[in-house]
C-alpha cells in the first residue's frame, strides 16, 4: 500500500487531506509541524510527501532542505501545498527540489492528479535502476543516477531534439522596447518529463557532457538569429551562457567564428554570458580568452553578478560590455534598504566603467520603478515575460510588445 506523509499545521486542513487520501486507499501518516514531519520522513520512509509551505518553527522550505540533503529521503516525491501564489515562491520551491506545487484551494481531482503523476515518475525511476547496469557509484542518489543515465543517452545518441531553447526578453527601461534576449535551455525527457536546468546542468558539468550541450546551444542560437534576420528581425542581441569547461575549450574561438560565418552573422548580435565563478577560476586566462572573443566582435556579459566570488577589485580589468545584477539583489528591493543601496552602487560603478547594466528577476512594478530611478539600463524578469519558446517569442516581437512604465 502506498504511504503518504501529510505535513500540515492547520488541523482542519490536515484532517480533510487524511480523509480524502484514506478514501482512495492510501496509507497515511500525519505531522502537525515541520520538525515532526522531518522526523517521520526519516522514520517511516513514505512514498510521497504533501507539505504545507507556511508553518511555525520549520516551514516547508526548511523541511524540503532537510530531506534533500539526506540520501535516504532525497528522492521522495515532494509536493508543496500553499495559499501563496507568487511566482517567486513557486520558483524558489522548484529550484530547491520540490516536485510539484498546489495552490490552495485545490480540487480533489487536482490533488489526486498531482499525486499520481509523481508516483508514476517514481515508478519509472525504480524500473530504470533495477534494469540498468550499476555503473554509477551507489553514493549518488537514485534520482541523480536516473538523470545522469538519461543525459548520457541524449548526448551519446545525439538525441538533442529532447532539448529546446527558450528566450527571455531583455527590455530597455527607458524606451520599454525589447533589445535582446537570453537563451535558456529546457529538457523535455520522454521518460522523466520536464527536467529543470538546476537539476541537469550540474550533472552535465560534473560528467563533461556540458561541452556537447553547450556546442548544441551555440549552434542553435546562431541558426535562430539567422532565421529571424531572414524574416526582418535584425535588431536583437542574443545571449548564450557558457560553462567553465566550454569556455576553456581550445577550439572555442574558431568554433564560434565558423558558426558566425556559416550563418552569415555579424558578431555584434551574439553576447557571451559568463558567471563570476567561471572568470575567477583563472583570472588571467579568462581575461585573455575574453579579449580574443571581443576581438572577433562579440560582446561579453557577467551573469548573476554579486553572488559569486568577490571580484570587485578585478572588475576594472575585465573586458566586459554588460553587467547583469543577480535577482537576489532585485527581489524586494523597494523594501530592503541594504539591497537598494548595493544595487544603486553597482549601477553607478558599472556606468563609470562604461558597462551596460541589466537587472535580472524583475517581478514587480515597485522594483522596476526603483531601477528606473537608479538609471539601470535594462531588465528581464516575469514582470514583462517568462522565457518563451522561439515561436512565442517571435510573436512577441511582431506584436511590438513593450514595457509600460
């Protein structure tokens, strides 16, 4: 019998959930707070966990963090139940490893549908682990093993059609017009469903598979720029994130040069995004490679600035065109005076160094208005648009969609 752990501090809600689940022949365990819930998860090893997000002492995020850190509980399907519907809450939970997210009030059909979907995925995982050769160390969690096996299959069998590029618009704050887009990778696995980048990119990097994936992304972004140029959309800069391994490939420059030539593209339409950690691994080598990329005519951006290594002392020496302020500093900036002060200082510093500034993760009008007051150049975030498949993004462009300020 399938065992479900319900972690919910409101007694009436908890009892209703238990009655519903027991009527469907599930075995149930209940916890009235997060601390008890964590203890029961370790003691009972449930097949699935339903957890309220907002609870005293240990909230749902704390429960999820505790469970994902232990191999015994790391792969138990975990569904958040919450009255909060903000996109930032949803994103935070999914980035931390939640499997699903139901907003209260939800129907019986929605709850049972979410449960059955996650249980089916778990059954698929167990099937693969029982039938596949045990070539991965047992210290790795079953979920990671399954992800790695499927990622190996995609790359080795060149089944890159499972990947899709989405594009998130970057908008000029002064004019409200779309001026660029960040390319973001998505993986729709036939066996696993949608796998988030936070799940598969670390595995790709640790196994070296990221080099082939990065090459596929570069090729497809250049092809997409060419497609849009041919239909009259020739004003966008497209950005591509490069991993540490790809950035240090000896054939990186000739490969990019060949892609530009093959697609008859001017290099100023492509911007390479690097994180602080990639640059700071070998600061002198990174500067040399960045100078070579710029010599081709490409632009260089630092992504997620402010959350990696402390590289302020090196910033004036880095050959970069764009500084992207991480969403951590943007979230709730209107109410957080420290974040506000840091963001303002970063914008002024970047402008003094002749860099363009893009704020990431902008989600509210208040955040946008403050960034405008601080003379931030551009923004991207859910306030304007989520990342979109190529066809939807193109419709955005043809409809002349712009940001209202």
